């Protein structure tokens, strides 16, 4: 199956460069394999595609592409055999079930939530987090199981003590984007596990109304968290809150000196959206110093578009690299 996946990666590359010479290599690491396929031009790698995965994830990918309907329980066991939600075996199994999005899958996941086994429950919660989601025009998303999934997620978020299960439940609530679930999310903002606080910050992105005092206060506190990933996502969420108060501005301004460039960029974006003059110097520095292909530079470039001062916007645009 590894060779089949290699062919999939190669086909994706030569579709854009028919007849190109390709080379491949397999890197064994951490119980899995990274498959790398590269296009050569004059003997030098010019483009590439890769997939880091274990054998179970490879099987899941290929089964789905071949139209093979692997039972929920088989995908669940494949994911749980490696025991970590961040592993490809877990991610690919959950993603396949999201796309399946049918009643049978919902019933199996609901049963998994009631299993009493934290890891099995976490897998089921991840499935319910986006089960059957489909995009529609004008940015709307269809969530066919939300009415039944949300009560299960909210209950688990209140009762779970296992950190991984709690992380899954909080993030699942965030995926559904229901403001009614804010109390269940916010109550975990001070959790001792950094992974839980990280999921809280993720879940709050786009979910906190500007007039929700507790939600805004919680985000401001999380922007000062000791963990960089928590600060980053809390700053992202705070920047996007539909409100402009001195407290929000000061919290964003405090993050422009963060050690993490992506957090700095999100803070600058939030200040630019509020036409705060402190954004100018930070954006200029990011545009001049950060990798033009990196997230921080891209965020800063997009933040410039929020500025209403046309002369300032032109001056910052002049910092952007000129494309050939």
C-alpha cells in the first residue's frame, strides 16, 4: 500500500508537469513512514509532495479512494492502536468518517461517547466534531447532526476528567460554533493542562460576541498564558472579536513584543483592524524581517488591508516583496 500511496503523490505532481522526471524516498521515523516524491529539473529537485503516515493511515486513505467502506469499529481500532490523537492513523480515520457523515456513523460515535473509555470517547468526540459538515454558498456550513451531537459534547465537556477527552470535547464544541456552548468552553480556561487551554483558545476563535464580558476577559487572560500556542490562538481570537475597547487594545499591544512572530502578527492585525497607530511600526517590521513565504509575513500583509489611512497603506505596501 505504501507503493500505491507513492503513485498517488507522483500522479499529483506530474499532473502539473507531464513527463517530468521524479524521484522518491521513504524515511522511517517514529513508527511510521514519510514518503517523499520530488520532480527533477536538470537533475535538481524543483517541487515535491510528501505524506508522513503509518501503515494504518495509508490503508485508510487508499480504502476511501477505492470506495471501500471500512466499518466504524475497524477505523476506531486502527486509530486507538497507536493511542495518540495527533497520529496520522487517528487523523485519517476521523477524517474519513467526517466525510461519510451518515446516520450509522453518528450512532456508532454516540455509542463511543458512552463507552466510559476516555480514549475511545475522545475518538468518538473527534468524529462528532465535524460529522457530515458540508460547505454551502456564502460561507454557510451545513451541520446535519448538530442538534444531537452538541448535547453529547456539552455533557462530556462538563463531566470529563481525562485531559485528552476534555481537549476533544472542547474543540468539538468550537467546531460547531454554537455560542450557547460558551459556558462549557470558558469553564476550562484555567485548566492546569496546557493542551486543554490550547483547545479553549482554538474553540473561542470566532465564537465570542463583542459584548460577552466573560468571554472577552477570558481571551485577554489567555493572551498572557505561559504556553506560546495558547497565547497565539488567544491573540488570534481576541483580534477577531467584534468590539473595540481600551482593554482589548492594550492586551493586543502587549503581544507585539512576544517571542513568537505569529503571535506578534495576529496582535498587529487586531490593532490594524481597530485603526490603532501602534500597528504601523509592528507591521513594517514584520514585512521587512519575516520570511515572505511564512505565516507571520502573510498575516501582516493581509492586516495592511484593514488600514483606512491610504497613505499609510501605500507606505506599508511598499515594504512587500515585488514578485517577478
